């Protein structure tokens, strides 16, 4: 596995080194030639600048910390931070009038006081919906946030942020038709434009999608941002797709993959992340099989269990060879919550 991982990285590192050499040569020539080379470099997959062994945090809060706060809300981001999470994942969609908002389902029925498809509602209509009462009365009047609001909130909280550019059809396994692909391209374009306008930090924000078209847009518009290829069932051509799109990881449904399949994928050297893993013992087992990390509704419980199992959250499987006393990650020290509903949540 080690030599395959090394080979996997060597191709892009060598290409980058050659490109840098060419760029230095061109620097002595015309400015237009240098600009052309810089443009070519910008289009290259960004493997060279990513710590590929663990390109994303090991434990990522799914839709914030959706087990203790309404999913994809500002409250869920604050809850994740309060219980010690370092990274969260959210979903972005477009309203009828083109505003990127944070929401998962194609309809608003499940999580709000409204009804209907989100793409058929304007932002002025969405902002009136209560997205917290279905979860708990304490969250009454919680609203669907815009993408801008959520990105800025995560910046203030110091959270890394994975933004999933949503696929447009109702099943992530269905093949999108021409109209759906067009919507995915529009969403990806607006998402990338918004991140640029917010001066988002590519070291703290990264993108993922089930949509190949969306990832192609992200690759073209934000080549310096990390991208992950999302799948439900791992396809046979997944590695080719990851390489072509310059993705830093393959993210898949943990419940639909066997131990043998996961271990085989891990041997390619491409970092693997699984969703949605809420059993801490299961998370530890998956990581021992070769995963780089998991998405979880209960990131605080998973993080604490991994630490107790001797898995260093910063070093991954390398940490299994170290004693608990020497781990660089401590289960203590998460900020005490100022919100009453969080006082009952176990600290790390």
C-alpha cells in the first residue's frame, strides 16, 4: 500500500516539478508566455499542495452536528464547535431566484414548516420558514441560512468546512438528464463565485459532489480548492474519475461497501472517507481497514472513541503504534457551551 500511495503521488509531483522548471524558463521570455504557463498550472489537479495521506480531517460533522441540533443550520455549526468538532459538512442548493442556501433535501417538507420543492421557492419565501421546531422547541424560529452566512459563521468559529454541491435529481445513484446537469452546473458556478467573493480560505474550505459536472466546474473555477468525489456504491471506474477530476479523496456510503472492497480501494493509495458513521466502534473498525476518516452525526462521540482506541486524530493509523500517553490529541479542552441544551452533551 505504501509504494502504491507513493506512486500515486509521484506522478503529479513530477509533473508539477517539470511545470515549475518550464515556468522558470519562460520567466526569462515574454510575459504572455508566462501567463499562458500560469494558466496551464492553474488547470492542473492540485495533488502537489495537499497532504494526501490525510487530506481532510479524520472526523467530519455531518450537516453540522445533526444529532444535537437541526441539520444544516447555524445552530448545528455552533453545536459542532461546542462539542469539539473541527470540521463540518453541509449541502448547498439554489433557490428559484438563484440564491445559494444550505439545505439537504430537494423538498422542504421534512425539516421546515413549509412544503414543496426548494428550487420552486424564492429566498424571500424560504427565509420565513421555521427549520428548528421539527427538531426541538428550543430551536423554534431557526432559519435556513444562505451559503454566505454559513461560510462566514464557520470562519468565525474556526471550523473547516466541506460544502457538498448537491446533485439535482432525487436519487444520488440516478443518471442526471440534460436539464438536471444544467442545474448542477449553475449551482456549482454560483457556489464557486460565492466562495471567491467571500475570499474563502482553500486551506479551510473544500468541495464535494456526486455530480461529475459540478466537480468539473469546481476544477475549472477553483483549482486550488480541494475536491472530493462522492458516490453511494463504489463504481468500477472510480479511480479514473478521481484522477481526472483532481480529487483528493473518494467519499462513499459505508453501509454499502464490504471489508474486502474497502481494503482493495485503500490499497490504491487514494484517501477514503465514509458516510454516515454514527457507531464509534464501527468508525474505528473502518479506519483500521484503511479509511482516512468518516462523516458522523455525532462527531464528538466518534472523536472520543478513536482517541480511547489509540488512534491519533492528527496522525491516523500511524497513531496506533503510539501509546495513549503520547498522543498529540487530547479528549479534553473542548469549549464549554454557552447554550443550555448543550450542557447535557458529553464532553470529549
